[in-house]
C-alpha cells in the first residue's frame, strides 16, 4: 500500500510525503471463536458433559492435523479430537468431546481449558472457561447381594411359542 500525507499551512504551502506500507498477516494463526458446552448452565455429578469447539484460521497457511483438547485438571478429565484440515479464512467445528463428571465431584466452579495445537505442534492457542458442577445429592452405595424372600420366581416370555406333543421344548 502507499500512504500519501499532504500538509498545508495558511499560505497554501504544500508538503507531501509518500510512504510504502506492507500489511501482512501471520503465517499460522488459529483462533478459538466459540466453545459450546451441553448442558450449558452446569452439570450434575455422575452426568456427562458434551463440548464442541468452533475454530477459525486467520493465517496465510492452511493447517493440517489440528488437535483440540478440552480438560478439567481438578477433576482429572480430558478429551481430544483431531481436525484433518482447516483452510485459510475458513471456520470449522470439532466433533462433540465427551467428559463424564465423576459422581464424587463436589459442587462448585472448576477451570476448564480448551487447547488447540497446530503447525506440527509448534503453535497452540488456549481458552479458559468455567465449568459449574451443580450440588446434586451424591449417593454412593456398594452393590447389594440378592435378597432371599423364600418365594419362587418364574419368568415367562412374552412371545407366543408352538409346542409339539412328545418333543422337548
């Protein structure tokens, strides 16, 4: 680009300067545009959290083999997805990343981090979010042994069967 600056005074004396400008974008620049968590307002302990990540490539180069990771270090959770290709000036969304919140998780806010690694692992970008674990009642019980009630239980099939006399069946 050329930048021309014209300066004049009260007497119309003109001073003109021309400058050459080079505007360039980064060769590798991927941005996390949006992160969608479902459920979005909080998750109960023992339930699952699905996360999708929206990315845009602002760089000059097409990117191959992007790795998208969602992690909640305090709960020991992480899930990853690979995106094969993201062309320059394009957007894409990751597959759903599945995290199961432990049933022993305490209610509260936890730091969740989305990390995208690209350019053969040389570049990465991160975005921090807050994950809210709701205060549901957590019931932890040991498996119980079958109770002997002293009754005989017979289970019948609901399908019709043909039985031929003098044969087993």
